[in-house]
C-alpha cells in the first residue's frame, strides 16, 4: 500500500497549517488500531476532520468512518488533554515524514505523527515529555514510552528544498551503488529518484563512480526543477489513472497518463486513501460482525444438538419400554430369580454367582450383562441393553422409560421455540451486518452546506412566517440582542436562570398571538428547565427598548445577561415540548421549534419532551425517522436538541 512520501507530507502540512491555525480541537476517535481521527472546529468554516494513520498518511477527510461503540484509551486521553485547545501550528520536521501539531491549552502540547516505517502518533507536553504514544517502541538509540523525552529519529538523505551541491557531490562520489539506488536511498525514494534521473537525461543504471562533474551538475539542476513547485507552493494535486498514485506536483515519469486534478492535496489524498481505508474498515468490521454472528451460530448449534439428543432419548426410551413388555415373561423371571437370591446373598455375591453361571453357559444368566450394588440390572433384550431396577416390576420399569420419553417430548417444544428465535436473530444480525458493510463500501461524502446567518443561533420559523432566533450560550445571547434585535422586534426570556435570549424578527409587521406563544414555547424548551425535568415554565416578553446592558449603580450584568426595565408581559405555564424535522427554508435544513410551527413546514418531524433518553441515542432515533436520504450528520441533530435528556412523544 502507498504511504505518504516526504514530498506529500510537505504539501499536506502546508495546507493543514493554513486550514487549522486558530482552530479548536473538538473530539478524537480511533476507528482502527493504527488510525486516529481528530475533529477540529475552524472559525468561519465549522467542523473539519483530520485522519492520521501511523506510518501511512495524514490529511483532512470528508469520509469520516463509523467509530467504535466503546472508545479506546488513546483517543480518550487525547480528548482529555487537547479538547478545547487552539491549534498554533502544523509543520513538517525538516523534510522528514514527521508532522507536528502544536496545540495551546493549559500548556503547549505537541502531537507527533510519524509516517515512516510502521509509524506512530505521540502526545507530548510542554517539556516535550511523552504523555502517551499510540505504540510503545524501543531502539538502540531511541525509546518511545510514557515519561520519556521525545527524540527525533536521525535525519537521512538530502533536503531538496535546502541542500548544498557539495553535499550531493559527496554522496554520489562515495556511493558504491548505481545512480538510481543512491538517490532513492538518500531521501528521494524510488519515484522521485526516477524523475530526477529522467530530467537529468542520464542512464539510471550508471555507477556513481562513473559520474562526471557535468553529470552531477545536471542532477543538481534536475533536483531544483523537480521540487521548484514545492518552494513556490505552486501545487497541482492530482490522482494518476484509476487510483494508481496521488501526487502534489506533476512528474514527467507519468507523462501521457490520465490525471484527475483537485483543489487541494488534502482533497486528492482523501479521495485516494479513503477507498483503501474503507477496505481496512470493512475487514475490521467484518471480523467484529463475524464474532457476533458466530456467537449466535454456536448457540444454534448447541440448541440443535440438544434437540437431536431429546429426539434420540424419545426414540430409545420408547423402544426400551416396548422391549420390556415384549419380553415380559423373560424379564419377570429374571426379576423373580434376583429377588429370591437377594434373600440369601449380598449384591456382590449375586454378581459373582451370575458371572460364574454365564461362564458355565446357563441360559438364565446369559441375558444379564451387568448388575450393580444398588440392584440395577442391565439385560439384553433383542440385542439391545436395557437397564432395569430389580426392586420394581416390569410395568414400573417400562413406565420409567415412557416417562423419560414424555419429559424429553415436553422439552422439545421449548427447544424448537428457542431455535426459531435464534435463527431469526442470526437473520437479523446478518442483514444488519450486510447493511453496515455496504455503507462502509459506498460511503456518503460529507458535503459542507453553506450556513445562513441565523444558523449560528437556535432558530425556527413561526406558523405565521416570522423568523425567531435564540442564543446558544452567553456569547450568542449577546449577539442576538446587540447585533440582530431591531426596534420593532419582540424580546422573550424564560423566568429562570440559564435561558436563551429569544427575539422575534418582525421586519416592521404586527406579530400575531400565535407567534408569541410559539416563541415562548421555544424560549422555555431551550432553557435550563429542560435539564431539570420541568413540564412547563413561565415566560415573559418585552419591547427592545426595555432591554438594557447598562446597570444601575451597584449592579453587575454578566456576559449574556440583560436588565429588563418596565413591565413584563407574562405567559404562564408554557409547555416544554420541541419538534425536530428537515424543512425547506432557503434550502434543506434541520429546524427545531414548537410542534405547531414545525408541522406547518414538514410532514416528517418528531416531537420530544424532557425525559430519560441520552442525547446521542435520542438524536439517532430522530435521524432514522426524518432523514431517509442521510442528508445531515448525527452531530447536526444533536446540536438542534435542547440541553440534557429527552424522550420521543409517540402520539404527536
């Protein structure tokens, strides 16, 4: 499998540095053993996922894979130290296949992504002490383990962007190999060594000892020309043919080959590697699913074996009961003889007497094959051994067998029900597995939608067509009031600490009572009353001129809070209930608001109330009902839910 070259790393880190500088670290995931995905929030752009595969690649991805249900310890530690931190720089170490991501939080952290050999991902603290590596490794001159100081591996080869011609001459003149091998082993790799030799117009098999000073000058000039686009950041990212290679610059070795160009090398690398990565994910998930299916197959096998055992018990027990009746006289005579002998002898003596009689060929003893100290006899009837109790008569011994058959027959019904249930469970899991694997192989590319200004806030459109916006936090509360509230708008707030500032955008129109009522439901539902399990709350509304940020003497107004002057118009007992659906409002969007407002905009919506279902599970249930075409990621539904837990209202 192709791994990123030092040229690829230069291109990808140049773009990532521009993209991520100033971004906040959000979450970290580990979909595969050697692969980590970190989610960043980029100001003005939103979510950006960066995939890091130790020893293989690093780039932005628009094909985020399904993450494990139970996160491993490494991404959890990354979240603990990096979440909320700000990216200061993404850089390549020298011209090596090492990427450093510097994040500033309570201290400066560095995430090292090593792409050489089998690679590694290592988190360092401000003193460059290793907090935790993805893989612990030890060499003679280097150790990667917690609490060790991180040491770079020895640099090898020539940096084509900053090299001395005398360094190149020294390497070539002291090499015992041919030209192509010497260049490949000194930092250029096979592909770029071929390109340099092609541009220099030399035979790649020329022994370095035969090179002339003019040949070396040609090689130096070829190196300069080959890597000139990197120095000038004049990249032309493209994929060769049908996914044969991905490159940040054009090479003559691929002259005449079909090329597919991309806006950035990150996009090209994402398209190239994601198909390979999907296959790895598919294999990992397939193994996981197989373990799950095998668990039920094993259960089914045991159940079927149990069924066969019961069937055999019925057959054998019934036959042996019938044999006792079929040989009634013989069995009765044997039992009578044993009882008479028992009056004089012990069981051991009887056993010896029968054994001796069998040796002497007495017909009365020939059918008895075994007798134990409890008086249980094994007797051959029509060639089949039948075990009977000498203390019981023939009918009683036969009944023991018939009862055993009846008991097995009763158990068969339960086993059959269990088998049917297991078979259905296997069918369900196999279908679920096939669907999951199909989604991995044909993923939906995450396309960023252009956000409208109001989507920075909580929002909905009322039944009367009024846009209503509300703050998500203290900062957006400030923006709603200071930037977007106009003189004829209406301001609403719940009568509780921890609630959004809500504004009805009137555009100079009179506001009907229905819109005010819906805005009140909106204000109440997105307040702290939801997390506290309230079912209703009082909400008030005022005019913009009554909302002030200027405190009286001795007062203090916190960020996101406002002073209300004059009388307030109260709406009492406003219910906490929100509907969520996909609506067409200046394009398809997720809207969460009062059920009456959402119902007017779409037929597909789900109503929720304060409850006990965790936010992510609730969002998954909502998405499965309203987003058939998988237009929006799960995170968008989570973002549109009120704070805290909730339950779906099934009768709405």
